[in-house]
């Protein structure tokens, strides 16, 4: 859970739309400018954009990364059946993060009423939850936290369609007392075959709560992890799909059905997902840029 009780900055939809309009116009003029450069000097332009590497996500860890480092979000083109290779014999395993990937959650007492009202008016689904905390009351009884959970748009349909061609595993760094009742609510038709919580994560010399996919499968050809925090999958960088973080201020988000689902369908048709994901995101280079060696399997686990 993105820290419960921490403040979330929310921009009204009209302001966001105005900025989007301005950015679209700037992008339009920039494209015209690039076309002029290409015609004037094609060789110089090819040197300028010779490599396309993954650009890191905004707000991955406490605003550590900047907005200009946003990732590519265009959906991939799925091959037509006539040009496809033989189907892989085993289902694709898709490991899903929970907080800021499938949902976002806030302590109910700290959630601004206007944020909930605006999200509700925009059609965002939400529910309230009682979670058992690891903290104790004065009398020694377990403390109960009251949480408001917002579902990412298209969540139920995403899980349903994804489960038709993939084996789904939930892997969260959240504690089971919080995550279990939450997942019970969002997975009411049992799409998830397995759930892993914080004790299943490990600590490395670079980050804590890292999700080691080897505890799920030894075959890295047919497993991917979707997480808003790339550091979660630093042990298997070419199996990771970094996803844009979700908050209650994004009621019209389309990542699950319009971006992730087409990509995962495409990956389900590959004998080995790693070349496709490397070509798309270049995660080993991204980790290297952030001081983590590209040879992730050699990391020292603490």
C-alpha cells in the first residue's frame, strides 16, 4: 500500500485536460521540427535517436525519478494467427503487484472527502476495508485499520480476460493482514492461482522487499512480473514490465485494458518473453544507470 496516511496531490480533471492539450500541441510542433531536421540531415538525426532505451517511471520511490523519465505506453501490435509460430506448450505465468498497480489504498481517516467525491463522480470503483495491523492496541489486542481502496479502471475485466490465457500470481510487499481481505474483494471469481505477501520478498544489497521470481518458477522463458516499482524485479530485469503508478486522482486511467492486456497477450504467444521485454524496456541498462549492476543474478542477498 502506498504509505497510508501520506498526502496525495490531486489535480482537478479540467486542469489535467488543459495541460494535456498544451502538451499535444507542443508535441505536434516538435514532430514538424524533427521532420525538417530529417530532410535536412538524415545522418545526424539517425545518430541522435540510434538507440531507444527504457525511460524510467515517474514517482517510483518517493519521487526519486522525474516526470521526463516516463516509460513508453503504446500497445504492441499482436501478430495475426497466420504469421504466428507454434503456440507455447505451457501457459504464461503473470505475476501481479497489488498497490499502485491494481489498486490504490488510503487510511480512511486521512482521505480527503473531496478526493473520494471526485473519484466517485468520475466512475471510479472503491470500497472500504477493515485490516488487521501488525501493531497492537494498549490492551494487547490486534489493531484494526480502516482503509479506503480504489480499483484501477477495468480491474475485474482485466483479471478475467488475463486468466483465460495466463496463470496469475499475486505478489505484494504488503502484509497479509492488509492484503488478504483486499484481494478477496477484487478477485471474487478466483482468477489468482497463488498469493505471495511480504515474507516472500527478500532483501538485497541494493533494495529491500525484492520479488525473486525463482520462488514461483525456474523457467524464466514463460514468466513476467507487472509492477509499478521496477526495483521490485531487479533480480530478473528482463522479465519485468514496469507499469505507471495508479492513484485515486486518475479515474480515467486505461493502462490495464488498453496497454498491459495487449502486451501480455502478445507475450503469451512467445516461446521466450525475455527478448521481447528487453527490446521494449532495456531494463538491465536502466538498473545500471541507477547503480545496480546489469548482471542481476550475481547480486548479494542479505
